[in-house]
């Protein structure tokens, strides 16, 4: 990892760059595949599954028998762990439910807000070297709590045409309605347009590599929403001399092993602590089965020393990390001051992997600095807020003149007339009633 001491503020932007390709490098490939999937459907899906995953499939839909077989391959211990995580995720996300908001803004003017589920959602679950069955828990659990009627899951097959058993077991456990063996750009395109086998959805969730990230962004041009432009995973740790160097090194490596384009950063107010962590990383790296991947990610990473905690906090907010760990004697300063982070982990015994798996919070989070604008996935991600209003006769009389004046000032006469006609009708009704008296 590259060590930087007291970087100048004007150099922060360059220093904090993520190791990602520019969109221009991969956009043409994504657009080409999208165009082919849109016009050729399953034929294009099969072509790109063969090219990218090295397998030809007669049917990309996962069958009940495959799910049953997969369930038998998952150990009882892992099933118990998955259930523990599922229960915690359900508890945390169920607590996010809100009731209807009702307000009488003016006498006779009643407004309220209610939430409705997004009917059709698509979940993308990466396979490859790290089949992320934990992401199914993070997405399918809140989707079901929200009441989504269709939950479609796409995940790449291996070279034998199979899907990791834990992915199938977890998807079935969490109520996914359809599972498809398709990955990468073609999966996102399939859920965007719909094919003979892949249902079209209204919103796509899930992490992926840079190609998947660009594919999700392209999907938004075709009236499909996405959770966020989430790309390669990242972690920033703030630590001082009170922290445990072994723990911090393990946290940095836990993110580095995700992929070669991951990035980890340590910010510290102690040069000695940075040196200690550097040694611990080298020692722990040798014991990792995925050390080659982690090593390449470490090459993209940073050890940054700053003298003051105020500078440290400012730099961290500028970076906007996906995951932010605080190991400091003055943890309250950073907890209260952090503005831009996907998820925050506080103290020596709160590893980032707890949030990845089983504590209850969601691990689908904004990366690449998008924590400045986006929230992580939550229950509301699977819902829409709809507003309602009902105005009584007294209400339109009270608010009507204001509407007429504003509409006329904007030159929208039909808008004004919609109120004027009603007010006139009420005046005539009142006059008629008075005559009757």
C-alpha cells in the first residue's frame, strides 16, 4: 500500500481516485449487448452466456428439482447461519416500516401519503470467485417485507451450467419467485427489456463489476430504475493509537479480497500505527487463499497520515466511503461528524464483515463516492411513496382563490378555470339554497 503523509488539500482529488476504468472504456460493449438482447431476446442471452461464462444452456430457468438438490448440498451449520442472518435482517428492515401520514393542510384540504410496493423487481447476484449468497438476504428479505409480487433473480452459471447451492438455497428461503442462470451485462439487459425466459422488471438491484455497473446505468435510459450505481467494493478505516493493528489489517484485507479493483484506505493520526498496520497486512496476506486478488487490490490502496482529526474527517467526507470503520479513542467526534458514508462501523469489535453478513443492516451500498448522494438499500428502496388528497366544498372555497391567482400569473388559464368553475358552481348552489329558504 502506498503511504502518504500530510497530503495537500489540492492533491486530495487525485489521491482519492478509485481504481476504475472510465465509462468510455466499456460503454460501447454494454450498448452493443443491450441492443442485441433487445432485438434477439434469449438467442442473444445464450450467445453471451457462451462467450462470457463458457457454457451453453438449453434452459436458463432454475427448476424445483435443482433447488431441492442444492438444499441437500448446503450443510446444516451453514443453513443455521443463514437463518440467523435472515432473522436479523428481517428485524432491522421490518422496523423501517412507516404508517400512513395524514395532514389537513387547511380546513377541508386533506392530504396523505401511503407507500406501495414496486411490483416487479430484479436482483443481480454475482457468482464467479465469490458467489454472494449473502446479497440475496440483503435484497430478497426487504423485497418480501415490502410486498413486491415478482422477485426475479439472475446469477451467472458455472462452466457446468450450475449455480452455487448456497445461492439457490438462500433464494428459495427468501421467497424469490424466479431464478435464472444468466450473468453480467446480458442479465441486466434481459431484466430491462424482458426476453422469452427473463421477465421484465421495474427496478434492478445488486452489485457487480464495472460492466454490470455501466449496464445498470444504461438500463435507466429504458425506464428501469436501479438501486444505485454500485461498483467495486471499498473500505476506509479511521484509526489512532488506541486501535488494534491486527484488527485493522484484517478489516482492510477483508475488503481487498473482494476483487482486484477493490480499494481500501487507512487514515490515521499516528505514523507509528500506520507502520504497524503495514506489517500486519503483509503477515496476514500470506495466510489468505485469495491473496493474489487481495495483493492486487492492496496495490490500489492507501495508508494516509494526517496530523489533526479535523483534517481526517474532512478528507473522509471528501472520499465518501462505501464502508467506514471508526477505531478511535474519540469515536464520537467521527460518528457525529461523518456526512458521506454508506455504512458506519464503530469500535474495535465491529468488523465490516458483520454488516456484510449477519448484524441486520444492509450491505448493498453506494461506492465510488456516491455515498455523497445515495443511501444504501433499505425497505423504502422497494417501495414508492404515493400522495393522495381529498378537498371538500369548504376546502376548495378556502384554497381556490390562491390557486386561481397563481395559475393566472403563470399564464395557465385552463388550470384557473378548473377552480373557477367549481367556485361558481358552489356560489350558484348557495344562491339556490338561499332562494329555497
